[in-house]
């Protein structure tokens, strides 16, 4: 079982994502993997290469049993394979989350929810400060997962290749907002976040330039009349 989900703190606060449920699901299956990618809102369920469901329904009791949802089931193998390839290609842009890391994240998630409950019962400024600190620690932990092993330049390179396959030739100016949409946590112009001594946020365009140069040196992309193209 392969799962792609958005583990961002906002979803923890909204109770729309439960990392403990994902942990239970993966450990119950025995063999599986989890990836995190921000702003993911799609609900796609693919069963091998034989069947796919594209729907509005979340993998929740409400989505499965209670809510009025809408979706389509697809049994055509060629179409199912295209859906699977598309989802898997997008999943590769996310951060792999091992069970040990997921367990730590579940602990952080419980702390965030505990402090939310504390804030709901008091208007004390201290509770608000603690909540903001917990959210920042959780975001930092996710950022560590995304860039561990110095893979930020390869990640941006992978994203550039993905976008060029999806959209065709693109200029750097056209690439920037598309990359920012996929990686909002790495491309936040409003803050220069420092994680483990490394600066992220405002420097993301520098990483994009480095990725473009690396792909060009590897003869994987080429700049023609101001637009980047796949070789």
C-alpha cells in the first residue's frame, strides 16, 4: 500500500488528517509507504492496474458512509495505468515518511491538539504562544523530512522535469509560480526560515537556478529562446 497525503499542521488542527490513523493503516498492512506533499486535495484510489476511483470522498467515515459524495469508477486498464502513473509521478515530489518518523510526528500532532484544547479553554496569551511554538516545531520537522540528505536541489530538479512533462516548454518566470504551488513550504517569500543552520524560504529561487544548471549540465533540459525544454 502506497499513501500520498498532506500532513501539514493546518490539517491536524482541522482534524481532517489523522497521522495516527495512517500509522495504524500502514502497520496493519505490514508493507507500505507514506509520502507527504503540501496542498494535496485530490482523492484518488488506485487498485493495482485494474481499477481506479476519482472522487470527492475522503478516506473517512463521513466520506465513505455519511456524506453525499460524487466520483467515478474506472475499469479500463489503459486509463487506470495513466491515472496510476500520474499519481506516482506526483508522489515522487513528496517527502518519504518512515514509520519511525511517523511515530514521532504522531507525538507532535498529539501535543498540537492538546494545546489547541488548552487554548480553547483559556484566553491566556501563554497558551497562544505555546500553540504557535508547537505548530512551528511541527512545520520544522516536516521541512527536515523534505530536505534531508541535502536533496533540495535534486528535488527542485525533479519538479522542473515533472512540470516540463506536464506543460511543455516553460520560461523561468513561468516555472516559479508552478514550483511554488507544489512546494509552498520550501518557497515561502514571506519568511527566511532557518532549519539546522540552513536557510529556506526566500532563497528558493536560488535553489531553482542551481537545479536548472544541474539539469542543463546533465543534458536533461536545454534553454531555447528563453524557455526551458526537455532534451
